[in-house]
C-alpha cells in the first residue's frame, strides 16, 4: 500500500473486525508524516469523506450487513503522526464520536 492522503475522495479499505464487532474504514498512511498544513488539509478531507460515506448511506448501501453495527475509522501508519496531525485526529475524533464513529491510529 502507499500513502493515500493524496486521494481524499477514495475509501482505502473496508473490513469487519469480528473481535470488536465493528466495521473498519481504513486510511492507509504508510509513508512518514511530514506534518505540514497541506498534509493536515488532505487528512481532514479524507476524514470528512469517510464520515460522509458512513453516515450518508454509502457504507450500508455497499455493505447492507453493516446497518446498526459500530464503525471505526482506523489510520494505519508506520510512524506516529506529528503533533499537528495528532491534534487534527483528536479533533476529528470528537466530531466522529457524535456520530458514534470512533477513530484510532494503528501502527503497522
């Protein structure tokens, strides 16, 4: 996989985590973070796209069995994000939690 923040309109991967009982929308960010405002804006666009996909019916349309199942947005990365990006993720998590969608960082 390659970094996909450059394609914020695309959903990178959707899977089901049976251990947690959640549908997982994965953002693949496997290159090193640069911590720039441009990267922050791309991540925000990507997160907004994922939120829209989840709450406006894209997920349930493509995965009917996902209706009523908890959703997680998971950011797969090889290094921890810099503070600007980490702060952006924390703020996004607050918003997504209002829609019962949690966000996590997964170091791979």
